[in-house]
C-alpha cells in the first residue's frame, strides 16, 4: 500500500516542460512517458542554455563522451537536472560548480525504485544474518546475451549492500532485461530475495519521479545528489 502512495504522484507536476537530452532506449522511454511535456534533444539537435531555460528541468541519458558539453550547457541554464549517464568519471569540482549555479542535480546509475527497496532489504538481511549460524550467501544474475560485463554492476552492488562475502554467478539468456537473486542458506533454513526487471521503462519512471520530487521540494539545497540519497529522503517521509 505504501508503494502505491510513493509513486501515485509521479506525474503530478507534469504541466511543466522537461528537456530530455539523449533519446536512446531509456531517454526515449522518458520522452514517450512525458508525451507533450517532453522537449526532445538528440545527437542531431542544437542545444543552447536559452533553449534549456525554456523548460523547468532536464533528464539526461547521454553517453559518457557527450557529458562534458552537456554539463557546461546545463550549468549555464541553471535548471534542475537528473542524470542517468554511466561510464563517466565526473569532475571533482562538479558539486561545487552546481552549488554555485544555485540548482540541484541528481546522478544515478539505476533509477529503479524497486531496486532501491531491495538495497534497504539487503542492508537488513546482511546485518541480521550475523545472528544466524554459518550462513552462506549466493548472488546469481541473468541478463541478455549482448551484455558483455559479468557479473553485472548491480550484482556487485548487491554484494556491497549486503556487506557479506557472497559467491556471485552469472548467466546470459535471450533478451532478459535483468534478474538478480540472493540465496542465504544455513543448515536448517533458506532465505530468497529476487528482483526482475520486466521493462526498461522502469528506469524512465524512476527518472521522472526524481524530477517530480525535486520540483515538489524546492527546499532541497543546491548541489549534486545521488539517486539513493533522494530515495532515502522520500522513504523517510513515509515512516
């Protein structure tokens, strides 16, 4: 029930305009979900600070090599931005520059709200398992056959969130969007946790939710935030 409350206002502020920069699989899904509220910018578009200022916020899903140029444009535009760019080393001075611009940026590698619930669950399971006798931990992930890295970055994050020494295994099948499983086993019992992505739109929904949350909370100070930080703040409001 609380999850319905958590997401029901996803489009509450969608009378605003959002610059969608990068219209690949995830960026395209963001633009599709926003419909007429999206102002699309792809690799062939001319982007200027003035054009960005005509919108209320930006959602950015561009490759890492395109990030430096977009960073400068958004800093000049001074609008809130949600970044889903991965494989990029963010400049060390970025937080101070964003703060000086007086706006808020959120950076995330995975905008799944469900995955962030899993993160909290793994924190609890990892700590609580210290009360168990000789627990064994196994994380197994499955992705599509075109995914090159194994184990997945998410599987490695699961181990980090669990904070226990876990065996990690991988499998590549068809067009699987992403399945992650945890098995905690002792001599007398087992615990299972599973997350399965059905559609890549879940990442687009999370990015839109983040924009909405920023607009609903103007009191959040200027600066750069991780998606998990914003999620944890929203989660705490429900308790």
